């Protein structure tokens, strides 16, 4: 798995997290709570302004029911139709 080494990769990851959260009708507050993040931190992650730790990425993928690798696929297109 490649490291997130650019602002655009960080933004892409954040956008995918936000989209998955919204698809499941989860509030920012709820997802932050179950993943033991502050709402402000999760918001910064979703907006590409903050990196996400491996521990929190695991928690996010588990709660959102996606494989961590899906966040990093090169061909990971936006999830919206």
C-alpha cells in the first residue's frame, strides 16, 4: 500500500471518506464518535487538510464497511454515479 505523499492523494482519500459517510446517511458527528476522532479532525480529513493515521483509517474502513485498499486504488473513481 502506498503512502499518502501528496496533497491531491490526501484530498482524494478525504473525498472518498466523506462520500461513503454520506451514502450511509451518517453524520460527521456520529462517524467521528465511533472512530474516536473529534468532529473537527474528521472534517479536516474529509477536506484534505489533515492526514489520517493508520489506526483511524482502519476504524473508518471498518465502520464504513469497505476494505482499506479501496481508499488507495489508483483507479478509485468517485463513488457517485
